[in-house]
């Protein structure tokens, strides 16, 4: 039993060192962030949400649109916008057709079990990325934190 | 300190006092684990299952403290065997709780795995740094994994001294806790390197171990409640006192054939000894034999010696294999 415990502990320790050495944690299971970096394109969904996201034909504007543009610039990448209703965009995000959604969502959003919401960047407002794409979530939240006053 | 009307020898009195203290310390420690793990568990299924296990491991210490108190009540005409069965009943109740919760968690984790749930793990903003939430989870698992192993190591010898199966089951669960913590850590590191399924697989492993604890506990508790022959505190073998009682019963010159049945009432054993006299016996001889057997061990609190013309079937007449 003692040897087993030691072996197990050793395996965890070795594994942790290997992991920390070879790669960065966390990574995306579906490689969203790597792809955005490689292609230089962030595919974003915009759903009208108060004055945070305004959609007028093909033109999108508002504070959250600026946030997504700012984050994309930090990757660096340019943004390809797609406008639509929340449900349509959430489904597209789940199918892997979008990388991020700006829609005036809050941390009380009913979509929370289908998309990964960020921590609120201000007053309960959040952005959404694909479920489990933790490197993307990490990069986005880090960027949102860095621009806090 | 007593178990019913049985006064405890100094070693047992001391063990009981230390066991009670350890259980209180364990409860306080586990309560902090429950709070810490809940605070950091996020969307990780493995962390959720580990949290439920922490919650469940509060049950055996409480059961031990309550049943030790109940077992101390003296027997009376309405409870002629005392209250020792409190241990077995409590043992069964906690085993059923483990089994039920474990089964639920197996289904819960497996359905997440089959549905392909990708657990999102975000970040914390601490001291101006953005850190991945997986790291605090791992720290919490290290915290909850270390303490119980030490507690289990300290409780186990006491469970043998006291012949207390609830304490033993509790010590076993504590000793195995590092595996829960280890599995959860591997699951979280797995998510970290992009293996979304690692979390659910770790959760399944932990849940399966809870089910196994439950099934074993139910089997052991039922054996005692169904008046199976007394076994050691870890249920590994027939209790050596069974053979000792049989040997003692054959001791006196007036005893021809002898048979015994010994059952575990929880801490204490109840022995019925059937002897076929080969010479005229006095009541005093029978009582003297009962007293000799009682003096073998503090656990033999209730010993009945019955002179018979024939030893009844299905009692132990030959020593049990050790």
C-alpha cells in the first residue's frame, strides 16, 4: 500500500512537471485559440443587446463590440462579425462556427449550461465562448482583467 | 465508561476516549474541506464528486459518536440485549447512504461523459494576476487529501482495540481519500491539457469507489444484523474468540461434547454454549464454566451455558479455520 501510494504520488509529480514543461495550461480541447492565432480571424456573433451591442444591417457597434475588437487585436486577429438572434448564435457557437458571442449577456444568462460565460467584466455583463475552450476563456478573461482600472 | 453494563478495561477506555477525540477533530477538518472544495469546484464533475464524498465522509464519524453513546445505555427488561445493535444499524444506514449517493454520481458522471460535456474552467483575478481556476482546485484537493490519510492511520488500530466496525469503516474511507484527491487532480490536469473527458473519467472512478465502499459496508453490516458468526473488526476472518470459547467449553472434565454459537452485537459478543455432561453436574459448575468463558475477554459480556443431552445442529463444534 505504501509503495503504491508513493508510486502514485511520484507519477502525479512527474506528470505535473512534464505538463508544465511541455505545454501551457490550460489548452483548448478543440483548439479555438490556436486556430484564431493561425488564421488571424476571430469569428464573433453579435446579438442586439441594449446599447452594448447594436446591429444595423451589416454594421455592428456598441461597448461590447469594441471589447471583442480589442481582444481580437491582442491575439492578434481581425473580427468577422455575424449578426443574429441569441438562440441562433448559441447554436452556431455549439457547432463550432463561432468563437465568441457579444449580446449584452449577464451572469444570470439561461445559456450558461450551453456556453462558457466569462467572469463579469463590469456590472454583471459577460461574453460567451464555446464550452470547455479553456485557453480561449483564459486569454479573454486575462485581457478583460488587464484593462480594468 | 461502559458499553451497556460491561465496564471497559483501561486499554479500551483509553482507546474510546482517543477515538472520540479523533472523530471530533476529523469532523472539524472535514467541515473545512467541504467549504474549501465547494468554494473552488466550479464546473468540474470530478470536483463535484469529491465534494459529495467529503460530505458523505461526515456521516461515519457522526454515526460513531451517536452509536457509542447509545451503546453505553444499560440493558433493561424491554431491551434485554442492551443497545449494542445501534452500531450495526448505524453501520447499515451509512453504507446505504454511500451506495445510493455513489450510484447517483456514477450515472451523473457517465451521462456527462456520454453527452460529451466539455467542462469550462475559467480564471480568478487575484492580487492583480489572472490565474487559471484549475490551480486552486488542485491546491484544495491536496489539502483534503492529506489530512484524512493521517486520521485514518490513527483510527484503524483503535477500531481493533474497541472491536468497532463503524470506526473501522470510517478509518478505511479516510485512508482511501488520497485516491479521490489524486484522481480529481489528474482529472483537472487533464482538462488543463485539453482532454475534456479526463474530468468525467476521474469523476466516474471516484463515484465507483464510493459505490464499492457502500456495497462492502452493506454486506458486512447485514451479516452482523442477521446474526452471522462473529468476525474480526475488519470482517476478514472468523473472530479468534469463537475458537477460544469452544476450547474453554471443552475444558472441564464433566463436559463431553460441546458446541458454541457466537454472534456480534456491536463491540460485544453474545455466546451460547451447549455442553453434553458426561458426569452429574451442579448449577454451580455450569455457572463456573460461564464465568471462565466470560473472563476470556472483555468483549464476551453475555455468555449462556446450556447443559443438553445432544448438541443442536448448525452450531460450531469444530474450530474455525484461522
